[in-house]
C-alpha cells in the first residue's frame, strides 16, 4: 500500500476539510500525524493507521504503529479502537491470531481496547488491520512535525530500516533465501521487529524540549525528513555516514536492492532538538539504553541535503507516494522466487 502524492491530496482531500469548532486545535494537515481537539481542559490526540503491508504479526504491528504516532505528539497513548478485516468467513483462526496479537501489543503499550469492528471481505487477498489510537496531553506541551527551527540538531533513534527489514524476513522468506540470505539472516532481521515502539524515546524527547518529532513510516527516513522540512518551512543537512544501519539490514538491502533511506522503519524516531538541550536528551536516552545518532542540523532554506562521500544530494520535494515496501510486494510477493528455484541453482 502506498500513499497518494501531495498534489492529489491537495486536489481531492484537503479542500473538503474545514474546521468551525474552536476546540479543533489541529485538524487534517499534511505531515502531521495526529489531530488535536480540546476536551475537558486537555488536548485529545487521535490518529488512525492501516496496516496491509505485513501478514505475520499484523495485529501487534498495527497497535504499535498507531500508538507511535500519538507518542510523537508528546501524548502518552491510552486507548485504541480496531478495524480488523480478513479475506473469508473461514478465516476464524486468522482472526483469533490477529486479536491475540493485538491484545499482546495493548499490554506492551499500556493502552485499553475500547471498541471497533471485525469482518471479512472477499475483495481482500490478505488481512487489513486499522487502529485508531488516542491519548491526552496538556495544552502547550504538544510537539508537532512543523516545529523544527534553524540551529536544531536532527536526532534519530535505533537506526534504519527496522520494520521493513523485519517484514521482508517474515513475509518474503522464500525470496530472501533465493536471493542468497541465510536462516541466520532471517532470524536477525525478524528480531528487529521487537524495536518497533518509539513511545519511550518520544516521551524523553517531549520532556526535554524537542521542537518536532516524526516517526519513520512509509517512504522511510528520507521522506520523513522531507515532510519535517516542508511543514516547518526550513531546510536540513544530514550526514549519510552518521545514520545507523544494522548489518543485517545492509545485507537485506543489498539482496532485495532497496534503498534503506526509503524503506519503512517504524521503530525509528526522528526529532529536532535545540542545541542547548541536546546534552540532556543524549543523557536521558543513554540512561534508558536507547541507541541514537545526531545526524545533522536544521538550516535556513528548504528540503533535505544529504552529504554522501563528499557529495551533496538535494531532495526538495516530498514523495509520499514512493515506497520501497510497496515495490517489494509487486516484485517478490506472493513469492515469485520459489524455493524450487533455489534447489535448481
């Protein structure tokens, strides 16, 4: 699944939204992953996210991904609602597995399941899970994507591309083996899925004064950074060699021929932090055992400049429609490279 381009969104989606209610503090806006509404003296942060790019652990992943977006606003996620659709009424075992995974993820994130909808549709070839997550934050304490300021440091956590690599290991295993990866590679890549939550680091960044936060989902780190610069009205310069990439992710990128900067990476959080607060953030992240890297700076201008091998690569425009995982589904699933091909080599 990919997103529509910003041009399509501006023509067909955003013109139909207007907000007359004064308690709508933040409504639908490109690059912002939450809505903020004033309720009972606090701000209610809400977000909905569908997952169709994974099969194994889809329920677990859907909860974590939706809760991540709430956390990036500075709000601790508290409640979720579910939409779970499977291809057939005979998929009762699949439905039960998804719900068990959702329950496990809700325990891990500390959220309560407060309702939702389940069903089946013959038009689906694989399950679809959408989670609406909600949380509260004191007005004035919210953190938005659009808050980056020149002079801020750009910090990311854990490395890239975590989720995409784990999905390939789970759902593209036959293709991975045929492309030369090993069972040990599959195990190491699958382990990256355990890092998918960004709630702990998001709460640290919010506490210590991050000016903006964005989790790294569709389009990967590069698209995340481009969205941050667009909505903040700033530029960004990052050093490619500072970006942590697990060795197993490098091997998967080489085998599947995808760009790690453009692959989905839930579990990675991008934040901008004023220079005066970097030391405190670094200490808190270190004390919590969270890997992080200072990869660049916010500058005047527009777009993202990537410094790679002494060369400056400029990326001025957002491309929400570009997605490496969606390309993998087209090229490799359902496993177009079969185990029999491996046996013949």
